[in-house]
C-alpha cells in the first residue's frame, strides 16, 4: 500500500520536473533572428581582421 503511494508521488514529481525543464528550454531559447545577426557580425569582424592581417604583411 505504501509503495503504491510512493510510486505515484515519484511519477508525479518526474512529470513536473520534465515539464519544468521543457518550459525553461522554450523560454531561454535565443531567437533565430538574433542568432543570425550575431553570426553575421562575427563573420564581418573576422573578415576585417583577416584583411588587416594581410595588409600588414
């Protein structure tokens, strides 16, 4: 009898933890637009760095 209650409690805790994890991942996700802009900025900086490095030589 006691083991059935603990089993139900553990399953409930597991379900709540999984839902909490999913919600946190959805909220904390960076939008695709921000990711694309940051990537473009990084590539432009690398391009400028490579050009400056080649000019100095």
